[in-house]
């Protein structure tokens, strides 16, 4: 049985080499967890990394949360 997965901010925005592996694990997990603090950190980190408005970063992170059913 697949494990439950907890996603932190770095997993959301870092673009690591194992991103495809993470995506596969998330799609197989019975439940994906992400904390409000991780969402906040992901939004602010993404806005800083991409030099985009906070609203744009928030929309992208929310899309990730929705797609992973976190």
C-alpha cells in the first residue's frame, strides 16, 4: 500500500532532480498532506524566486494543492 505523503514548501517550489519521482509518489499516495505554514512558505518563496506578484504565486501553489488533493 502506498504511504501517506507530507509535502513541504521546498518540495513544491525547488524543482529538484527527483521532481518526477515525487509526482509519481504523490499520485499514488492515499492522502497528501500540506500544512498552512508550508503553503505560506511556498507562496512567498515562489513569489521571490519568480519575481512575480504574490497573487500569481498563490494561484500556482493553490493549483498544486488542488491537483495533489492535499
